[in-house]
C-alpha cells in the first residue's frame, strides 16, 4: 500500500511561504505591490484627462477614481490624471501640474484631485483591505497661491511671515458597509511653528501612512485651510496623488491563502 508523505509537501509549502514573506516585506516588493500607479492610463505627452468624455471616472490597478464633469460649465471635481512636467505655470492654468514636475518615483503619470462642490474626491477599492499608504503633493496652482498669494487668497505667513497658516488634507476611510473606519491628517503646508525655519509648503512627493484606518473599501479626501472666508476656503482646493500601496501583511496573507488552497488541492 502506498503511503502519503505530507511532510514533504509541508516542507516545500513552508519554504515557499517564507519566500513570499521575505519578498513582500522588502521595500522593492512593496513598490511592486502598488495597486494604483496611474501608469496604465494613456495620455499624449504634456496633457491631462479631466472627465470631459463623460465616463465618470477611471481605474488604475484595483482602484476606481470618481470624477464629476459638468459639460455645460466645463467644470470638474473629484479625480483627474496628468503627465504634465511644467513646474512654472501658475494660477488655474497650473491646476493639472504636480509641483515636482513628475510622478512619484520618477513615473510619468499621476493623479490630480479637486475638492469641489458635489462630493469629496473618492477612490473605491475592488476589495476591502488594509492600505499601507499613498503619496501626495501640491499642484502648481495651490503651491504658488500659498507662496505668493492671489486675487482672493493670502500668501501663507502673511506680510511678516508670522501668521500661523496651514493647509491640511484629511483622508477618511470607509468600510464595506459605508461606516467610517478612521481619519488621517496630513499637512500640505504648515506655518504654525514658532521657529519660522520649520515653515514649509510641500513641493515633493510625500508618503502618507494609512494603516491607522484599518480595513477600508473606499477613501474620501477633504481639505481645510487657515485662509477661509464666508464662502469657504480661499486657498485653491487641489492636491496630487500617486502610488497607492497595500499593507505588506495583507499582501502576504492573500498570497499565503492562495498557497494553502493550492496545497490542499494537491493533497486531494
């Protein structure tokens, strides 16, 4: 009678599992595990997409990015995407330009978000999961307005540089049932320190840790500013986003689950 030798299968399974674990937990593997990089979105050089085709959004990896476009007024909010490299254009002409002039990790394409009047910019995941985080930065329009002021907006810090101005991005996690799982705040500009050498306006891609949100099905983005009047924020309500990254342990567990299923299939 032939006897099964589960120990050999178990050994090979464990070796493979550890291989997956080690690969997933390295920074390089984490980058490859990004579920949204925008690089699948095709554009002519130095151009953008803002929803004028009426499609209502776009997808990258396992994420759907919501867009609202009004054809009558040629108005949009939510998410757009761009590959524009110009960092000098100011005012609204620079609304589709990331201030670093390139995507995160020297990639070509990145997302642009506008917090308009209809609803917060929203990204929805194909599967509820824990996210390690994503990268954000300012766009040209918002950056130069905070730096120099504008027709309806002040230069951050004021005439003397002593005003405690700030621009804060809030990321709200939503679970599969629509419940709020948590909120994460990130300052795109911060002049609140008593030490003025610490004042800054973000001009590079910065990582935002989203693990405090726990398992999420969607993310909503809002902005708040110290420069606010009777009709809301005076600071232009834009930011740029790139490279959404799953939490490494989530990737490992998904891979391990598939591995166990395969192993059980072989045992049968």
